[in-house]
């Protein structure tokens, strides 16, 4: 039911357009998985295809467990050492997404999931993830501070309004403040 005075079209127009794209991609993925499954089943047989899918799921679960605990240890170590854990967070996200993709039945999602999880392909996936996030930040913010995402320094922003000159005075015990 729509609000009083709102038309059904207005209620439908408020839905994000991105949802349509997500649904389209999911539908295309399902069709692609089905085509690949049928092709593999025709090539090697139905029972063999089922066996391959079960073995992939078991191997994938083992790899997710091994690499997930490794990523978790690296994340804890980064927190303990006091450094920014950006690489470790990216690895943890990739292992999580890869694990979800391995749980889904099908060969296409298994291949992508393994690319996200395996330690020798994860750096490529991490670079892709960082590029996607950087593009999203640039689109959201408008421009990257410092000119480019790879620029390590951020230039000072121009000051707007009145500027008041002054100096910072550090209270000392002789002033009676006691520094407490």
C-alpha cells in the first residue's frame, strides 16, 4: 500500500536502480552456472559431475578454514603491533567472499571463489578490490585528496572564513594549573 497522495509509480521509482542490476547479474550467473553444469554433465556424466562438485566443496572448505585462520592471525598481529591492517582486512574479506562462493553449487562460482582464497591468486584479487574501493571513494567524495589514490600526502585545504592568529600556551606548574 502506498502513502496517501503517492502514486504506485512514485513508490516504484524510489527503489534503487542498482537492485535491478544486481538481480540481472544474479539471473545471468544462475543461467551461466546451469549451462556449465549441463555441459560438464554431458561430457563426463551426471554422477561424475556430482562427485566433482562434492570434492570441490570439500577441498574448498578445507582451504577456507586454513586460509581463514591464517588471515585472522595476520589481522590480530597487525592490531597487536599497532599498524593499519588494510592488507589483512582485504584478505579477510576476500577469504569470506571466496568461502561463500565455494558453498554455492556450480563451477563458475567455485573458480572465482578459489581465485579469492588461494594465497598465490589473492594478491591479484586484492588489487582488484582496492581499485573498486578507490573508484567508489572517488565517486562518492568527488575527488581524491592529493590528486590521486596513490598520492601519499594530502595537501592542506584552503581556509574559509575569518582566520584568527594565536599561539598555544602550555600551562606549567608555576602558573598554578599544575598540568592536571
